């Protein structure tokens, strides 16, 4: 596969965690990759360097998907920089946890802006640029299926909204040969939620496997769904949660 034949993928929130692992896995599987970052410019540059070391093209785009104009601009910059867009991974997200009575209007607006509206607008912009064979993969959360304790009302609501969006996208885009799928990670070892953190033991105990997942374990499934072997998979949800929802 020459550089110009490569699939072009955009991974939002691709500078660290699941997003960075996904960007690297897509590159390992032959894609050229653009990634957005909100603040981690150095982290984004490291991911770009790692992708380029694999012989793939890479592009880092500073964009906060919670800002409507920046969400759309990320897609346009991907097309401008890498020629087109074939796959979108909606990974960027934020978590605001706390008692129902403590959550502010600003909390509600911010979480929905990033986790729901940002996903919608980025997808809308990307779908308009995709041809047949396009792929949309969105990262949800195990808390969309099972909320094991208090404090998760806002976050769980935002991630559960993606189920309806994903099903509707599959129906809307299917006639164009574009697939849409949703991946729900469970507790995964990242900077935001480390496997040796203060809440890790309790989270691990909620899984059937009794451990945190790795970013690589999530990225492998995302790359499959974004690749050539998932042509008949759409409108589906996949848990990569160690049995959290079992």
C-alpha cells in the first residue's frame, strides 16, 4: 500500500490514553492519522512522531470539540492536510462526577458540549466528506449500560446518548456504505484513571476479570471496526469492559 492509497483517519482526543493508543494502532494497521488535542501539545507531537516512525503520515490539530467551530474545523484541517477522511474515531470526552445536587449548570453544559454535541458535529462534518466504505467509531463508556454507584448521573447520561446517535447514524449512512459503531470501555489504565489509583481496587472488583483494561485492548477493537474486515458491522455496540456489564 502506497502512502496515497492509505486510509485517512481522524482520532479526536488523540494525544493520550485510549485516543493515543488508537491513533498508533490505526497507523500500525496502515492508516494515515490526524489527531486532535485540546491542551497537550507535547503529547500530541510525540504521538505524531511515533506514527511517522511507522512510515505513515500524521497531523496534530489543536481543537476543543466542545467548541462547535473547532469541532468542524478539525475535520476540514484533516482533509486539507491529508487529502480526505475515511474514518472518524470520536474519542474526545470528559468526565464530571459528583452528587446530583452538586452539579452546576456549567458542568451540564460542558459535559454535553464535549461528549454529545461535539460528537454529533464532528460526525456530521466527517460524514459529509466520506465516501462509500467510510467508518465512524465512537467511544462510549461502560456506565452507559451499568452505573455501579452514585455520582455518575451527568456522565452516564452523556454517554448513553451516544447509543441513540449510533443507531440512527447506521440507518442514515448505511445507504452510502458508511458504518457507525460504538465501543464502551470499562475501567482502563490511563493518566485520568490509573490502575494504581485510589479508586482502582473498587473498579477492578466490578469487572469479571478483576483488573483494569489497557488502552491497547480498546484500540485493537476500534481499529478492527475502522478496517476492511468490519464491512458488515454497523449500528452495533461493543463492550471492552472486562465483564463490567456481565
